[in-house]
């Protein structure tokens, strides 16, 4: 059996404004109804794969569980990393946790598009023999254009389906990429790796020994937290922030490449989404709530049900609208969207990293209006969802139930409220909101007071073990 290790802690800034640090691209349905994370889980379901290990951040632990449950995926092991430290410590932690030294691990990013699951499975099985023989196996994609946003793998001139890797080249310029394509012995680096736990630990011992003691301590000090496995934070936080490529692979000599003949995309920007949506030549990709008039080679996308996007006479542009932000950019500058995120972050714009809609384990809330004296939110509590028992020092809350049934606790009083009923929560009162039914519950919350920050919450009990 091969254990998939799915990495899903990234921020996906090149797909802003749809992907942000608070809810990144792997959890967003970019192509159809399924998210890239869900598609990745499906791809490695069933023989020869064991249940997956999911390496993620604390903020995403409930999203991971919910999205796996939504597609009926077998439960895996969800490992919470204390802080983002790139892929090197994540992969070493997975290797040290494998149990059997000869166990095979397949490391996959959670945000790639691979159409043919059977072809991918065949590529993995071709690489398994090399991995069992002590090789670290990478997967290369046959390029169809001189792409500057991908890393490249150089193969020997006589390379077969599985061959030694000569070297990595990171994101070449256009002229260098064109020369590589013409040479015929270069593949795109898919960022997918297959190896035995023993081989990867030995590679760190040789090339990055500074990781071993702290990562081992984080693994040995891990504790169970509800349905999750939380790595110990103290040893983890001092780790270097490096990718597995820089920390280990570019120094290792025991590397092999599997040539994957199937289609692949890293969904690394809006240009990639345009292509994966069928965009070629002068084709316009216009989503729902979008109208294109005399446009060419353009992507139009609206994520907000209340926002219509209209393009007139546009060529080679990307226009992406959400409820609180609009991106307009040249398609050729897809990789530079991250610069916009950095600029917004520098001037303190909340749109750089956060959404108006805030996903929580019990459901979600969305700010509808905000001023110095009040804030209005829509709150949706999923069936069985329970907010923490809490109080606020600086605000009172007025709740109006618009759909479903709410069980409300205020002090020692507990009561049920249905549609068109309201309840007042005084400032400082200990309270809780629950949905005791099998249908979603929706209410409008009006907060009044002097401060509305999320840090004005004192929690006394929490069903989701949040601090």
C-alpha cells in the first residue's frame, strides 16, 4: 500500500481575489463543483492507496474534514502543523510518522488539476519499484508550451518512462524555457514525490540534518485534538522555512523521474484557470453572471450572486469579481497577481487576506454592514452546529431568526426561537447559539457597542476545542 500525504496549507495568492490566506484555492471550486482538494482526495482513493495523511494548518482543520465528508471519502489522518514552514518539515514529519521504515509515501499538493485518475495511478505504480529500491521519485509532465511559471526537470537524452534526474531548473525566463522545450529532454516539475520513509529520513540526515531533532520532537510530542493530530508547537516554530526542493532534493543523487503522459496543471494563476476551463486562442471564458461583448481571449468571472460582470471590447484580460474586490489584469501577467496581494497587505486592506464571509466549524458568518456604532452580520449555523459558550465585554447583540430553529442560552435560561422571532443578548451576558435541527438555521445579528473585533470573545466552553 502507498500512503498519500496531501499538503494543503498554502495560501494561493496568485488566484486572488477568489483565493486568500483565510480560505485558499485548494478549498475553492475553481473548475466545476468540486474543489481541488476534494479532487486530490478522490484521485488517491482505493487500491493501491491507504487512507491519506492530510498535512494542514489549524485554521483549515474543520474545512478539511467537512470537504472529505462531503464527497464520502474514507477518514484519513488530519495532522495540524503549528506554523507554516513550507514543505520540507511537513514531508519529514510524514516520514517520521509512517510507522514502518519501508512504507511508501506519495506526497501531493492539494491544489493541482489532473484529469485522468487512471493514468495518474499508472504513473505512480511505475514509480513504486524505483521508490522501493531507495530512489526518491519525482513526476514530470511533458510540456506543450514554454511555460515560465513552472520548474523544470532535466532528463538524460535517452530517458525512458522512469529515468534518473540530472537537475532542477526553477522558473526559467521565456527564452530559456523555449530552448528547453526544443531540446526535448525537459519535463515540467509537478511537485509530486514518491519515496520510502527510510529513504527520505536518510536524505534529511545527509542534506538537512538541522531538521531532524526538532521535527522528531514535534512528532513525538504530538497530541490528539478531537479528530485531529496536533504536532507539538515549541520545536516546530524554530524550523527553517524551506521547500523540500531546496532543503533536500536539489542536493540528492538518488533521484528518478516518472514521465507522466496525462494532462496536469498546478492551477497556479488565472491564466491556468482560463486554459483548464477550455480557453484556447481567442476564446472567451465567461462564467455565470458574466456578459462578454466583442471580447477575445479573456476570462470573466463573478463569485458574487449580486454582481454582474460585463466586458466590452476586451482582449487578453482577466476580470474576476467577488463581493469585496475586483481584479482586472493582463492575462500575460497572471503570475504577478501576488504583487497586488502584497501591495494590499502593505496598506492594511483586509481584502488582501480575509473574506467578508468567515468560515467556522459550526457554519459561517458574513458582515453585511459595519460602522463605528454597529455591525450587521448574517449567520448560518449548519445542522447540529454549536457556537461556543461566550460573552463580550464591548458589545450587545440582537438576533432575528429568519430561517430554521435556534436554541439560545443566556445565563441560566434556554429557549427555542423560530423564524420571525428575535432575542436580545445584553453586553457581558454569557450566551450560546445552537442549531438543534437537521436543517440550516439562518439569523441576522445586529451588534451594538464600542468595539466589534473577534478578540472581544471570552470562551467558557467550546465543542470544537478552540481556545
